């Protein structure tokens, strides 16, 4: 059973992790040392140290409990603090690593290229798991490097546009007007929905969550930051077009600084959030925020609209986390067995049941569970996501599930973290007016390309 809970202090967790990791290296049982790939078995026993996974809610705890039931011979110790790239790199250099890490999928190819995590293809095979069937193609793509899969995906929470229909009606516009496949028309809609006091916005016509979701907008315009070979593609013409449009979008609403100021003042998780207070007409949000709004269901009027590419395709863009096994792990077999148990359809059904119970006890709405697995998503929806009686939320829930038919993500690169930062820097510089759009992206490309070539 699990012997560590999220309420333990981080210092204590780190101490236990250090003890569990001591003397782990290339000669340890289950390690992938000596240059030879580890041959996985289905054995799941002995001590198992994890880092980055925190079963702090009903979804995480139910999955951890399921894994413990399936693997009673594992003694699991959890460092529940967030994954730290620098800490993990230092641990790897010292040969003292946890057995299993939870990390952002954007980091997987980076650590794979450095030889710090194991390829898992043979492990999937011995466990009878077909990644192409078990997980969304976009999620698998994020964790694939040079033809091998290096991590077990979990979660795929796509984005959509959540429309405040009360504010939209007051502005004389409809949810259907928020059509990202016609960006010029959408700018006119946004201008109509925006309310200004002097140079400052009071109500945003549309917030596209930039710079945070810049990658999604690049893909809406047919671009993207990562090529099929993992090289950066930040200065593509489609990306220039996308970022130019984003700047126009924000300039219509007072500019990046003014929009950011209003957003920072919003009570996003509180009783006077931007949908209750009519501070937005539309915003792009990952699915998890719909769950936040269920606490205020009586005070908001909503409708969801898919995000569409220029050719009209509705897409479900999402990042997410994954489990990886360090190359020097002392219990690689137990690590993979636990990760697969915690992301199995059975585990997600346990989590779906727990989510339903929590929603029912609170008198709330179950917005679903978006897992990284198409089969699990379908079964959870069929078994636990019934009509709530709130037509607005039922419509929005349906849209989030529908966009999963076309899942999209960033893709894998050995310099994924650097590309992500370069895009963030370029977007911020362009929106602030420090650089024109083309120059900002060209500079970002040069920086990321240098990292990529250094990594080769």
C-alpha cells in the first residue's frame, strides 16, 4: 500500500526519496546501465520511489489505490513535490534517481536524447499494451523520440472557447460568431464585444490565453513550433501570420499590457470570477476550467465552441504529463508496472467513479474525465457523465468530448523546453511591441536552432 500522502512535508519526502534511491546505478537490479537496454518483465515488487506524482485529489488517489491493489508487493514511497528538471539531472549524474518520474510531456524527448530515461517499447509489449490503441496519437507523439516511446501518457484536457452567453447577447453577438476558422471576421466580433473605459478594457471580447496557448494558435493557422524531425520551426510563415493576428486581437482590446492587467485582477477561481462578473464574452480554456465553473453554475450562462483551424477542422489541442522510468532506476520493472496500472482503463474508471461521487456529494456537475486514453474517456463518459439538468454545462461538456476526435499537441523535440521558452519570449516581445512579429520569431528560431544543433 502507499506509505506516503500528499500532506507530508516536502523535506520528509525528499529524505525518504534519497534513502530509497541510494546506491542505484547501472549495476542495480532493474537498471539500464552498461549501455544495454533494460529487458522489462511484468514483475512488480520491492521498493519503488516516485517523484512528481501527487495523489492530492480523488482522481489521483483512486488511481494510486488501484495500482496498490494490483501490485501489493510494491512498497511505494512518493516525493510529491513537482518535478524539477535540474534536480533530476543532478540526481542522474550522481546515479541516485527515483524509479519513476511524472513530468511534462514536452520534456520527455529532451531526457530521452540525453539518455536519462529508458525506452519503453519492449515493456509495453510484455505487459500486452499497444500504445497506438491505448493512448491518443498526439499524446504518444509527444513522448516518442527517434522511433521509440519513452513515457506513459496521462491526461489530455483539450481546449475550447467558453462563451459567456449573457454578455454575448448584451453585445448583440452569438456563440456561433466565435469562429476561429475566419480570423478576420472574429476580430470584428471581438471589437463588438469589447467594452472600454478610456484605454482600459472592462469586458474582453475574447481572451485567447496568450502567451500561454500560443502554440495552439500557431496550429490553428497551419503552423507549429516543432517539425516532424524535432527541429524548431518557429519562423514559419504560418506562425508569423498567427502571431500577427494575435497582436491585432489584443490591440483591439487595449493592448497586451492592458489586457494582462485586467486578467490579473480577475477572480478566476472565486465567486466573482470573470463569467459571473461579465468581464469576458469569450475565453479559450482547457477542459479543467469547466469543472471550476460548476461551483458557480447558478450564476453563469455558458456555451462552448470548438477551436477550428483555418480549413474549418475542430481540434482538441492539449499538453499534459507522463510517467517515465529513469535509465538508472533500481526498480524499472516495478516502475513501469505501477505506471501502467495507474493509467489503465480500470484505474480511470475508478477515478471516474470517484469524480462522480465527489460531484454528487457536493450537489455539483460531473464534467467528465479526460485521461489520455480514448477508450477510458469513452467508458467514463458512458458510465458516469449523465445529463446534469443544466443545459449550458451539458452542451459545453459535449463539445469538449467532441473535439477529442481530432487531438493535437506540440510534438516531440530534444530541445522541447528551449523551443517552448523561445516561443514564449517571442510572443511576449511581439505583443509588447519590443520587436515586430517576424523579427521576434526569427530571433526565437535562431536561438532554438542553436540549441538543437548543439544537442545533435
